[in-house]
C-alpha cells in the first residue's frame, strides 16, 4: 500500500452505501416537505446543512440532528 490510497469498495459495500444514501435522502425529503410552522426552523437548519455538505447527505443529516439535540439540551 502507498500513502493514503483508498481500497476500492466491493460491490456489496458500494450497494450498501448507496442504499444508506437513498434512505438518508428520503428522510431529508420527508423533513423538508413538511409544512408545520413549528418545524420551520428545523427545515431551515437542515437546508443549511445540506447546502454546506454537497454530495454528503449522511453528514448533513447527522450534523443537523446533532445541532437539534444540542439546542434541545441548552
């Protein structure tokens, strides 16, 4: 192995990754399609994290959820 080269994913790993990404995108879509006024701030936050993490929906959703959790405890 040389340096920081990534090992290629197996087909099974790639499929699992794509399935997870699809699930995350469905969750994001479900949240963003909501119309409840009391959830407007959460939708705005999620939109920000999605735009700040292009191509990384899992990271965007995780960061959003962590920010919501922290704000609930403060």
